[in-house]
């Protein structure tokens, strides 16, 4: 995943009045000219016995389907349609993982899916969240449908080895262009990792019965049958990973035997009781992640929600993006894409543009505009900038502002979240984590997640060190010369119109200071920052003694990456800390990683990014023989 994504180059063939997309890269059609939707249902849905398996899911059961080629999304839409038809009325959830090296452009996707009018209601929802062509994982969530999709863009040879097995893939759509057109998709490295992500009971289906595919599955003890294919195709592949005890000496089995050997889904799922300690953006995001999955969350804070570093009047979604070739392994780039989609579901979020001034190495910053897809960033026209400056700027078009207190109120309205003001003094880890306020027990929980920033090591023995960073924002009246409310400016500091009368400026960055008084010297710092880049405008602002502000302390890890996960594997106690000044950027993605670890769901980050997040990464450097997540094949 180290290269820029190239979209699919298509031809279109007219077959019986229907436009069929054809890949120029591989010289093959995206779906059957006979009837692609019927073929999908025959091969992938029926080939994995999904009608029966999905209909029988227990409450809170998570079912995961993997796919080797997203293409037009036809298989995923057919799967989603089936889910609507058979899903039980409980908290079960269907998740799909799909990989695509050459994604269709959005316009081509719309054109291709017009062929299937019965899928239009679902296709419209998919199209509305369809990602820009940037390498890495794009999580598309449809909570009202209890359905979600991780669309990984990049080469399957890179992606599948990088997927972390926090969840088992229960069924596979082994799709893609035919092995004769795209042999790399079907090579041993890909199939080995597909099996690594599976377990006993996982099923596999494919239109292809090529020898490379059968050999790649058989060597892992997977039982194969070859029922009749779709239309004129004589055979298709249907397979299941059966236990060694029930395996027969034959490497291939009849369709009847394969159906008999399907392993029933695990049961005993239930609504978890989860305690989240700390109600800053980390705690609020974590509470939301679990509550929207139907679990009961008790959210604790010793003072009030947003009383710490997350409680400023406004937050900006303002990432420093990596060169496009590094985007798949760059935490900030991946977190930005996830956060932008996450916050759009809240009224507290407002899309804006951010002009990032090129103070150092302007050529490198401005070059990003040419690297990234359209509609993400552009070089600002200095002649049209509303604030005069000598510096060039990159305009990030896909940015936003968040009203933290409005976001807090929206999150706390969720029926599965209960907020309680309490100072947690200790956590008893066994047998279920139990919380105490002084000597009073507040109850036992299935899982406890500590999101208390700088105070986290006081509750968790052995937690990595966190250093304090004092930050102060300032706001000042500028009602006579307000800025464009849809544009923010980033220049080491930042400024944005807070309301009709006030300009918000930030922020000081004082390492190893934990004082939170509003100081005139920090106002002077914020004024100096804006004066450096916008001297004419800065001179119009009132004197510092008229400024107001808010100071808070943020917590930073030694390597500046968040700390996510479980310190002790035998204790259901987790941490989300060390977000520093990027809490609103990092928290949505990190909370999804926690949910994946705790609930055994698919993880939305690669092993490369997980290494940067894992809370045990510092211990690993001292004890290299003890890996902190499952090694890759």
C-alpha cells in the first residue's frame, strides 16, 4: 500500500440494451453479460448458504463477509439486500470487508449501478459514502441498517497481509477478474492470508474453479465441492474449512457433505456493560462507538464532560496530510478520512475550508495539491485571499469545524449512554472490573475503558508515561472586520471566526506545564503568531487586555502517537490516551479500534498503523520476543 491509487480505466459494451463495464487494465467484464445480479446470488450468496446463516444470527452476533474484488459493488449490494430480507429483529450486525486495487470513479460507479434499479435505494446510500481514491481503509457505516463495510483500496498483495485478525471472516466472496486475466489476485500470498483471517466453519465461494485456487485452499485442509455454475458455466467453487476430526480422506467432497459440515455460529452474545472513565472527546467518542452497537455505557467524569483539554469553544479538523505515496500508513491521513465521515452525522459539525500557510518548505506542501485526487485540496490564489499575506497557502477543501459542547449534548442524548459525575479512585480488575469512588463500589462491568488523559497512569499501573502540554486559546472582538466563517487559517497557530462578533485564535503549546490559568503571555503568543503571517489584519485587533481565553492541559505520549488498547491481556481494562492536541482528529478512529479489540470485530487500521497505536509498543521494545498482536503469515 505504498503507491497512489489509480482509478479503473473502462470501456462500455452495450448488451441487450444494458451497459456492461469492461476493464481496460484486465480485459474482462465486471459482471456477467447474462445477468450479473443473478450470478452474484447463485455463486456468492447461495454458495455461502447466507440466507440461512444470516437469518439465524443470535442477538449481538457479528457476521463478517470478505471479498477479494469490490469492482462495481454489485456483490456487496446484493448481500445488503439479502440482509434486509432475512435479518433477525435483534442487535446482530453484518460487516463486509472488500479490497480493490483500481476503484471505479464515482461517476463510473453511478453509471454501472444504473443497470440494477431494484438495488437503487441501497446503491444511493453506498454512493453517498463512496470514498475518494486514497489508499487504506475506508469504513462506510449504515447504523440504521446494522450493516457496515470496510473498503480497502490498494493491492491485495499488500492489504491482506496487513489486516489484523480481530475478527473471523465467516464467508468469502473469492471474486475479481478471471485468473487468466489477473493471476496476481489468486496467488499463494493472497490465499494464505485469506485463510489466516478465517477459522473452522468459514465458507468460500467463487465463479472460478482454477487449479491455483483449489490448490491454495486444499493445502489448508479446506474441503471443496464443485456444484453447477451460473448460466452456461458448468462448475463453480464452494468450500468450507472443516475441523480435522470431521475431515474425510478425500480432498474434494460432494455438495451434500459440504452443507452438512457447516459449523454453527457461536452464541452467548449479549449487551455488554461498559464503563468509560473520562468524558473528554476520547471518552465521548468511545461511549458513542459502543452505544451505537447496542451496548450499555456508563460514562464517568470527576468534574463534567469536556472540562479538560477537549472543552475549547471550537475544534478544527485540520490534518497535515502525507505525500500520497505514504497515505496508507500515515495515521493522520487515515484518521482524517474516518473523522470527516464520522462527524457528518452530527449537527455540531460544519464543513469548512482551511488555508494551510506554507511557512517552511512551501514546494513540498503545495505539491500535495497535484498528488491528491480532485476536490481535496488546491493551491490558494494569493490575489483572491481575504487576508493579505506574503506566504503561499494550500487550501484543504475537505475540512471542518466542530462545536464540542453541541457534540457532547448530541452524544449524551443516546439512550444507551448514562453520564455520572464521580471521581474514580481505583479499579479492581478481577473477576470483572469493578470501579470505586473512594471506598464505595460503583459496580462491576464487562469492560472498563480509561480515557482520563494525564491522569490515566494513576488508575492503570504500568501505563506508559504521558507528558503534559499546556495550551491556551484566545478570542477577541472583531465584529467590525469579521472573517469569512467558512474559512479557517492554519500557520503554526490558527484563527477562525467563532461567531458574528469574535475571532478565535490558538494555541499556545507549552511542553511539561500543567497549569491552566489564562495568562496574558499566552494571549501575546497567539497574537504574535497571527501577526507573523497577517500583520495588517493583526494590527486591527483590540489590545490584549480586552482578550478572553481558555487554558487546558493535554496529554502526549513519548512518540506523539495515541495509546490504544489493553495493558494486561487477562484484564478487561483498556486505555485511550495520549491524543495531544489532535483529540478530535484521532478519537473517532481510535474508538473504532477499541471496539474491534473488545467486541472481536474487524479492525479499520492496518498492522502498520496498529504498531503506532498499540499501548504495549514501548514494552515490546524492551521484550521483543512477546508480540503485542497476532503475527502475520
